[in-house]
């Protein structure tokens, strides 16, 4: 531990069915200690009853002993996790997790601390007994009655939980412990991060300078001045679909309907341009479009752009032939004899770049450059590759069409996605006025009867694929 470091203590509370997520909390804490926390001379320490408790007796029973060890009222961050089990009743609550949460919430109301992170696993589950149904019912009741002061977060499997927790801890630390402008990072990793940050800032300064020269007052000022919102389209039904008639692009789907609502309310004309997945970031930063509708957020995209208008979260899956046995687990993708197809710039391509050494293993990858990902998935049906990686929604839609034509395909990761990300509009960085303007108008558009009806239809079509994000 660094000398004179400030300790931020994390307490984890959950039922027994999310042990994998519990085990990931200290892993994530160590990662954050090597980055955002370490740069601020902070150390995250995780307290869990299974690691910190010991055999003993207590007047308050086992829960009383656990309380005396966890000291929830004195922790800095409380992480609660639920899936299908609520837990075993204790003296004053329906489960130990609920009891521990109540302690944290009571303390927060008194002292505005601890920070409460609560997560609910949205992974598909079918109860097999009355006891399981009752347990799950208590979880759903707890979620429905979550305090109005709080915002819980959905996740889809342990991989998604790890990524979300890391991101949320880093965001919390950066907000609560901002670095002074003249603070110098120490250590090899910190120096590398600082160098990358400077290079990125220089790129965006140059880009913003060029955009300001072309459009004094920023993007929103130009939109209002010219009365035109330029939207880059990526084929992603039911959120965005398009056709082209001559030089005119006609778009439909959930996001175009919301943008048309904004158009009517603001007196601004919406113009659409067709983009490829691998050109979307460039289109935003080279001022070719004002926004991109719509993309899954990802590490590369977050490094280069900003986001607004998140409506759903979507996983990363893999289309395979239904009769295959080569790929069942995430780890199977690392086998050198597995042939993988991706579409350049799409979320499956980013996953392969980040986790599967795409650049080093090109002999087993087929990289397709296209505005749509259908051609890449066709390679599975033709048996030219073993799996096509893409977002789970596109996988589900392609599988449905293939089955209608007599080809039996499946998403081998439907129940346990490789990754889960927010689906949003993409905009240039440091355009707070544009983000605020879009966010408020999208929120209002989402309350209109026609949009509510479309969202209800989408939810009924893809109940196991899309995770709805509430508008806040």
C-alpha cells in the first residue's frame, strides 16, 4: 500500500447465487487501484463476510457477527447484487442482504455516504420450483420498491458486471477526487496513461479548432444557424433502417422517429447519410455528420467520441450452426482452429481486437468491410467460418431469417453474452451543449404515444435480447 494512501472501503452484499460477481469485486478493485485510484493516492479495499468473518458466537446471531466485522455504517462504497435469489431471513429483514442494504441506506440518509451501487442480473432465468419462484419474486419486489432517491443498474452476466463495476468505480473516483491540474502521475502505467491522454487531447483540440473555424459557436450553434441536423446512419433495425432514392437517404426506426419529433418541435431539418461501421468515428470527428444513429458504446468509441440518448443495452453474441459443438464457452474462441468472422468497426470486431488478438491471428479471422453485417453472417451459413461475432440483436434477427429459409443457426452466447454495452447516439467530444439539448428533447420524445407504442412492440419482439434503460 502506498504511504499515506487514503483507504476507500467497499462492502459487498448479495445472495449466494452471484458468487462469481462477488469474487470479481476485489479483482476490479485491484484494476482500479492500478489506475484511477492509484493516481490519486487512494486504495480500494473490499470487505466480504466469507473472507473477513470467523467462527464465533454473537448475541445478534450470525448476522450480528457479520455486522460487527463489515462495519457497513463506516464503509465508503456499498455494492449490492441480486439475480434470482433473495436470501435467508434474519431477525429484522427478509434476508441478510436486505438487512445490510437497509443499514447502508439509513447511513446514507444521515451522512450522504456510503455510495450505494446496486446491480440486478438480467440474465434469462426460469424458476423450477415454488421456492425458486418465491425467491425471485422477492427480488422483483425489492427492485420495484427501490427508493426514488436511488438508481439501480442492470447487467447481463458476470462479464458485463465486471466491466460496469470498473467503469462506475472509476467514474465515482474521478468525480469525488478530481486531480489538480498540475498533478504529475507516477509509475509506468500512470505515465503511459498520461501520455495517451495528452495525445488524445491534442487530437481533439486540433479537431475542435477545425470545426470551430468552419462552424463558429460549436456544433449546436451551427445546427441552429443552418437549421439542419446531419445524421449518420448505421443499419440497425428496429432502431435505424434506411433506403436511398437518388441522393436522398430516407430513414425509419425508433431513433429516426425520435429525431423527427425533435425536428418538428425545433424547426430543424434532419438530413441522413449512410455510413459504414468502420467510418463512423471518423465521420463524427471530421465534421461530416453531427451525430451517428446509432451505435453500441465501446472502448475505442469512448476514447474518440461521446454519447447521448441511451435507450437500451445490448450484448455481444456469436452466430453458429446449431449442430456444432466446437464453441460453447467464451474460452473456446481462443482455440486456434476456430474460424471467426467480424465486420470491421462493428462491436464484434472490437471484441476480437481487444480479447482475441485479431491482428496476430489474422489467419483464422475473416474481416468484412460493409455497411451491413449480413454478408459476414452469411459465412456461417455457407460454412466458411465457425462463428460470426456481432451484437446479440443482429444475431437474433439473422438467425430468425435463416431459420425461415431452412438453415438452423443459433447464438451460442445468447444466455451468457461476451460483453454488454449501451446503445446510444454518438457525438463529438466536449459538446456539452449539444449533449444537453439532445438529451432533453429525446427524453420528451420518448414520452409521446407513438414512441411508447414502438418501444412496447420492440420489447415484445426481443424480450431476451434488449435491456431497457430508463430515461433519467
